[in-house]
C-alpha cells in the first residue's frame, strides 16, 4: 500500500473537493483525479461519489480513510523515534496557534529551539480551539496551543494536555469612567485593586466573540453568576482591538492578563482584578496516540519556562505580591 496514495485519499476526504486537495498537495487536479481513479479500480470499490461540485465519501471510503489515517500516524511516530537516534534531526512540525496568545509564545521560545534544532522547520496555522481539535483528530497538526478553563482539558477528547501557564482575566474601563480613580496603574507593577463587576451592570462592553473559549468557558458563566447580561456594543476576534476601544472611552472590556501586558494601549485604560479572580490555562495539546520526540519535548520545556516567567509577571498584580522596594 503506497503511503503517498494514503495521504492523497485522506486529503481529498478532508477537503471534500479534488481541486482544493490538489492545491493543498501541490499536484495537478487531473493528476490527483487519475490517482484516485486508479486506486478505486484496483479496489473494485468507489471511495467517493462525485457530482459537478463535490465529493461524497462512501462507506468504503470511510473505512479506507480511517485506516489510512492510522497507518500515517504509525509512520509519523516511527520516524519520530528514529529521528531521536540521529544527531542531525530534520523535519517539520505542524503546529496550531491560538489568535495572538500563540504567536507571542512561539516567537519567545523559537530562538532557543532553533539554536538546538536548526534543521527543523515549522508550519504554523492560527485557528480557534475547536478547529485545532479537528485538525489534531485528522492528523494535520502535530501539536496545538489551546485555551482551557480547566488544566486537565476536556476529558472526553482523545488528547493529552500540558499546561504552559495559568492566567487571570482583568476588567478594563475608560480612564474617564467615575470608578477609574480607584485604579492602580498597571505599569507600576503593583497589586491591582479588586472590584465588583455588579458596579458595571449598566455599562457598555466590547468582548471577544461569543463562540470563543474565553466567552463560553469563562466570561459568559461569570456574568451568569453575577446575575446580569452585559450590554454588548462590539464583539471581535481581536483581543488587541478591545483595549484600544476602551482607551477611546467607548466601553469596558474583559481581557486575559497577558493581552493587557502586551497591549500598547494598556496605560490608557484603568485595569482591575475581579471578585472570584476568573482564570484559564494556556496549554499544549496533542493526540494521545501521537509520540512526542525529543525535539517536541524540548519545545514544551521551553514553553513552560516561558510560562513561569509570565506567571511571575501576573503575580506582581496579585494582592499577595509584595514589592521589595516598598
């Protein structure tokens, strides 16, 4: 059984279209179509039913694709183990990043990784958490960075989660808001004041989009506990835009601590910790049946060292923190 043919069929199934699959595989559409016809003729079974625009996988196709993915997984794990025996490791890591969180983390740890493994390249994609889970299941990602309410992740998934760091969420309000006078400037690196979210029940908010992990697992349940629904003016996928909106005096927002620290608008807003101190976890995720080689284990180690640095920064704004210069 030709491994390349297995890859072709899996990609066709994932794309649902010969043209898109050919583009992804960097081969011609006619060439890919001929490979599929040749395979179906040799099997004596149709793997896909065709119409003018789409392919529909058959029962035989489902069986073939499921087992093809398993064979390709075994192949990847085999080469991972063999690569660990080599001095000069080469290859590509296919990695999923969450929006904004992921690229900050990756760029922080990449220099050390590249110094140790100069011949390993990366294929990076920015996807929401649910999309990363699907890509891991399909085998099109080796590793992902996801955001979770609980450190253990979703126990119903066939995945392994490794926490990189835990962070809290902060409330941001305009500097001209009547309650902004209570703030401690975040640039001072001192404990932030804790404030009751009930005080902002009548204020407009801009928040991350409703289907995001942060909204579904942290923010929405928090508002439910407080017993009110915020008046939402704007929803966006861009954390960076939320602090900017607050800086213009338009609304309030809730942002992960790391996004506040990274924002060029952070000093133009007033920031507070919230009662209950809502938190979530930034974690690596991979399939349980995917073997991490020495290179990926080193990547995880570097990320967790970065995570400890981030947690020390968050701790400066905690009420338990004491500045040595005080």
